[in-house]
C-alpha cells in the first residue's frame, strides 16, 4: 500500500527529470505507445527472482535495469531478504551516487539510477514475530539468519526504517481518515520549496543530498538535541553515515513542520526511524 501511495504525495516530474527518464525508457524501447514524454514518476517493483542484469542492468548489448527504469521514481522491493545478497549489494552504488556502472571486458557503462528505494521485509521467516495475536514459530537462530541477509552497509544507506504493526480488522474497516494524499503532497511541496531556497543555486536540491559542509551549516542542534544524538550514537553504536542520516531526516522533519531550527523532538523522531540499526 505504501509503495502505491508514495507516488501520489511526491511532486510531479519536472521537465528535466521527465526528459532524463524518458531517454532511458526510449533507449530500452519501453516508452508507452503514443507517449512522447513520461508524465508520471515511474514505479518499478521487480520480483525477487529477477536476474542481476534485469535489476541493475547489463547484457551483451548493455541495457538499463530496473534501478534505471526507476530513475526519478520509486523502486519497490517486496520480500527484501529474498533477493540474492549479491544483487542487493549492487544497490549500494546507486543509493550512494545515483548511477550504476556496468563493467564490460574493455570498458564500463554508466546509467543514471536516482530512485527512492522502498523495501519491505517480514520480522522473521514465518512473519509473526511482532504479531500480538499469532505465535512465531521461528528459532532465534533462524531469525538472525533471516535478518542478516540484509547487510549492515546496505541498511546503513537506507534513511528510514519503521516497523509496521499488523492492523486489526476493525481498524481497517473503520471510518478513521488521516490526511489525504493531496494534503500530504501540498506539505511535501512546501518542504521542498524551503529546501530549494536553502540551497539557492548550488547543485543540492534536497536535504537528502546535502554535502558535508551544508550538513554542518544547516543541521545545527541545540544542547538538548546534541545530547540526544550523542546518547543514541553510543547506545545504539551507530555509524558515521547513520549519524549524518539522522541529521538530514531531522532537518526534513523540521522543514515539514515549517520550523527554522531543528528541535530535540525532530532529532528523537529521526532516531526512531533507525529501527534496524538496533537489530542487526
Ligand atoms: Zn517467526
């Protein structure tokens, strides 16, 4: 559900983004018939049985893979630990650099691959570990083995990890309605406007891609925020990368709330989103 709703709250493709993604689709012969330009952010959701070249690109005549077809859009990987580990590890480069390099015998080819990764996994092989109503049948060893299929360095590169508890049937059927997609999209667009103004004419457009210098300049914390972050780092043993991610996410939470300064509650919310750092 999350992967279907995210595109509805993202800003529409800009012309530059649309041109870049259209070029990839045209070259791959995947443009929808009768369409000259892609109008919507692409959503790709390859199955875990997809081959390496299908996912990251390759082949005798190098073709763009799913990561490039998701350029400026969303890449959704369901049952994340079921993907072969070697394939998952190749996601580290595009997550970091927004490109994927395919090595050939005498050369290398680079495709753009700047996507939002959304991945879903169960808490254990049987799926009921966190379910209050059904007993989990897995042994601690089986659970460890299952979770360790996702490497620490890969988890490290994912900004937000959250646990989604099972929703009781009654609540699913309930009339309770949260914010609508339109309201959320307006909020996202406001937050992005703040970011555009912040970064001016530098090449950065999003908090997620702040340079280390920008990070120091725009993510200053007060004493209470510093204390929270320091405590989380020592207690959870977070990496330097996770530290920077917490600052970036906290900056975005503050922007969504239209707050100029990052407040301690923004920092603690961002720390809560590092769920898997505590487990793996
Ligand atoms: Zn289980």
